[in-house]
């Protein structure tokens, strides 16, 4: 297998050197990435300042760093800084959107088959009806069919999960956003697996994500962004406790929050910007390709979407009846390799069986993939 190539401008070994070495082979960034030492230090330093100065004084003193974070995240998400609200998770962001964006009762939400299952549940709880939009064979939205649908029978909302959780699939979000914009139908985007992974400044009306995956920020921090043309339509919970002249998305921000985590995210985002989002995306794409190539050689497993997949998430399905939950546990306990067993609830409209998910970050090496391949063969022998 090929060793490091120079498709990227930065050195993944420097990325690895910024992190504490761990006792496991971590191939699970789609669950939660490994934060850098600078991210851990920024988080811990703020927690310490909270203890020394009082939490609210510490927060006041961090005003400039937090404003820098808002502006960095706004740049990544492609909105004005006033459109960004920090919350606790991607799910919390979607809940805030659903609570504040007026939508007709029993309205239809256009989705595609690979949609993240808990999002479908959130729509149904809000009494919205998910309806399926046309895709290509791989599950990517068919933009020409979308344009036609928007012209003839538009849903109240289109929702796309930019990068799927359970397999290596990215949606053509920028093209879908342009189609939705010209039809006047809002597009919301779940970028939980996309932020820090691919370009997410796509022109969608709302986009939300989490700190802890590909950005390798702390847990417990999520981001929500609303494009400026939609601020006025938000029905937000204003409070006399807050100044009355903030942009509407500010009222969606959680005020009792993991502020130390936000400081950690500020450090993680700075590192990501210094590495270069395009360079990181190119390297992650290469890592995914190398992973799929190596795992295609492992007997007893089939790579999902070997041809159509992109990005650094790889799914493999058991070809000889293996129990994916047991394999995941054996990989961890016996081989000290961290992966995820994806159950069909992650994407109930298309998954029929569990997959094993492998999601290395930019520091993945050919040796690491050989170790995984050997471990899978060993686990199969049992
Ligand atoms: C595509 C996708 N959307 C949403 C989420 C939920 O994110 P959170 O746990 O931050 O709410 C995840 C988490 O894995 C995800 O993969």
C-alpha cells in the first residue's frame, strides 16, 4: 500500500505530535476525535480560571477569545457572526431550530434515504412528515429531480445530512442549497459529520454541527448557524434577562453552558484553520480511500460503497454472519482498536443490518490499517 503521499500541504505527523499518545489505535473520529494538547489545555485553563475568579468573571475575561471563535465558526459555516449560536450538541441545535422556525402543522420535510435516524424522530415528534426525495444509486440527492419537485410539489422544508454517519457518503449540499434558494424553500443541513471534514459553507438557510468529531474539539459543545435572510422569521424565546437588540439567533444560544469547552473549541478551530481546511479535507479523502482499499482485501467483510464512497468514513458489512457488536468489542478488548458498531437505527430508511464503522483522522498510517486488517482476520477466526 502507498505510504504518505503529498496531496496535502501540511504534515499529518505534526497533527499527531500535537496529541498525547494513547494506549489504543483510535479509528473512531466519527464518534469523537482526539483533541490536541492545546485544546485540552485551553479547556482546563478556563475551568481553573472559573474556580479562581468566579465563573462569570472568567467568562468576561474570555470575551475576545469567544468572539474570535464566533467569527471563525461563522466563516466555516458561511454565515455572519451574528447568525451563530453555541449550544450543547448537534441534536440540541436541531431542537432549537425546530422550536423557533415557524413551519406549517403536518408540514412535509424532504429528506433522502441516508438521513440520520434521530433527526427523523425529531421531525416526527414535532409532527412534521418526512418525505423521501429522489437520489442517485449511491444515495446522493438528485438535484435536477429536486428542482422539479420544488417547482411542482414543494415540501415545507428540505433537510440534508451533509456527510452520513454510517457510511462514506457526502451530499451535494451547495447545489441543493442553490435549488432551494431559488424556489424559496428553506434548506437545513446537519453538518455533524461534515464540519472539520469537508467544506460546509454551502449557502443553506440553517446548518448545525458538533465540536467533538472531525474538529476534535471538546464534547458538550454544538454550533447552530442561521443565514441572515432567515433571522427575521425565527420565533425566538426573548428574555428580559438579555439585551433586546441582539440578532435573533443569539436567543437560541444556551447561556448556562460548558464555557470551558467553548474555549477548547476555539483552540481546536485555530489549529484546524492553521492546517488549512482544504488540506485537511484532501488528506481525509485520501485516508478514506486508503482505508477502503486495504479493507477490501480482508476476507469475510465487504466494503460498503467501495466505488461511490468519499471522505474518511468507511463502513464494512459482515459477509459471513459475524456479530458486529461482538467484533467491535473484541477489537477493543483484544486488539486495543477503537471503532463503532453502527446499528440500523442510525439510518433506518436504508440500513438493513449493522455495519462496522472505521473513521481514522489525518494521522492514519498504512501500518495502522494493516493492524486493523490483521485484527479483523483474527477476530473472524474465533
Ligand atoms: C450525522 C449526525 N447527525 C447528528 C448527530 C448527533 O450529534 P450530537 O450527538 O452532537 O447531538 C450525529 C452523531 O453522531 C451524527 O453522526
